[in-house]
C-alpha cells in the first residue's frame, strides 16, 4: 500500500475519536428534544392555585408535566386585565411534593409583588414584579 492510499489516521485512532464526535451531537439532540417538549403549544400550563394579595392584585401558580417526571411551575401576577409572568421553576416531581415545596406571595409597601418559592434540596427563589417606576419603563 502506497502512502497516497494509506489512511490519515490508523483505525484505532478513528475509533478513539468517535465518542468525542458523537457525544456532543447526542447532548445537543437531548437538549433539543427536552426543550421542544416544553413548548407552550405542545404542553400548555394548567392553572393552579391563585392567591389574592388585595383587590385587583392576584398571583397565580400554573404547572405542567411535559417530559418524564419533570414538573414546570410558573408564577404570574395579575393586575386587572394585565398579566405578567414573574418566574418559573423546573425540577423533578419530587421537588414539588407536599412538605418539600411551598411558595409565598406578598405585596410590599412600594406596590411590588414578590414571590418566594421553596423547594427542599434547592435554593429558594425570589421573583419580583418590579416597582411601579420599573414596570412603567418596560
């Protein structure tokens, strides 16, 4: 076999490089499937608990389960006809089990809605609406 016909890399080297080439493609494929499963058209949120903070101001928790045992919870503030998503939490279903999950909502002195979400085993999350001056700027 001449040098022109000889492969650039020996066979064992080509097999050794194969996981390095297929691994990233598999990871990107998993991300694509996972995120497309959580699309709003394919898997809509189901309205859940609503908490009234004062007349005309409520916070609503919506949830969905789109992929295996992964739950997605969304928190929205509703002021009259205006609805704004404050934040989302996506964990395994066990993180939202009774006794391991809670959320509180409050209206501050500056007319700002703040939601604190607690999932055992994860850091607490605080979602804030923004003060009236911040909301007007958007």
